[in-house]
């Protein structure tokens, strides 16, 4: 396929050694931004203080961060806020993370190529790119992807879980909605947090939203 060689070079972040157990800084940065925008500086400071990460709210990290710190922030988010608000913050932070990746980590030509390809061709290419750069959202966790109906992303030993893994759901859903099909939806079927063997995300890619 003519486009495959081009998309094989799709960049969604710098490669990282899985043994370093780190994730992309947007797992922390975007939580802080959404907290400030929705609830104000005091609430943002409270959540970050409870996670022991006040320094990362004062000065956003510019490099990869320890997955333990990202998990601590996710945990503090849900222990410090009511569940509904925490879910909304996490969901928006995930969407903003995907927006950052699209704007700053994927070359313009690759973005254009994905969006003009039919969804059945674009989705496997995006899945390949996600798998190659899995460190950014999975850290030390193992990641496998499978194109199909639905498409599957699985994270073994997911180190940064939260209720419903809504941050991950939002990241994947926004990526697919913007680059594959506007009606794409992600369902989180199994979760390491609940004792499952993997966190399993099922993705449907439709050109129009379904009820």
C-alpha cells in the first residue's frame, strides 16, 4: 500500500526504555490544567499536594515522569474530589492529552494522510503508531493492539489505572475521532484495577456517531 511506508514513520513521541517505568508528562500536566480551569488554583493545589506533586503544578514537567507519580496523581484526584467531578476532570485531561499529541507529535502530512484514508485503512495504521509509542500512556505495562471489529488495545499490568480508566478511554477516543472517524467510540471492557488480567479497550470507528 502506497501510504504504509509514510505512516510507518508516524511520530507520537520519543522512544523510551520500558524499564525506566515512565510515562508522558501530559498524564500530569493536563490534570493540572483541567483542575485549574474547572475548579480553580486552590483545588488544583490541594489535589497535587495530596499526591506529593506540588512542584509539578508550580512548574510543569517537560520530560517523561515516573509512572508512580502519575498513578499517585490519579489516585489523589479520585480521593480528593467527588466521583462525578473526578471522572469529568480525568476525561477532559485525556482528551487534551490526545489534542496535544495530534498537534505536536504527529507530522502534518501524517495527520492529513490518516484523515483522508477510509477508516478501515486508517485505523490499523493509527493502532500501529500507538503500539510503537505505548510508553506514553502505559509505562511499564505491556501493550498489544489488534485491528478488527472492534479494534482492540490491551494493557497488561497497567500502572496508571483509575476508575473506568477514563483518562485512557478519552485519549484513545479523541485520537480515533480526529484521525480515523468522527463517530469513533471506545468502551473499557476489562480492568487491571478490578482484578482483570488486562485493561481492554474496544474501539469502533464509524463515520457518524451512533446512539
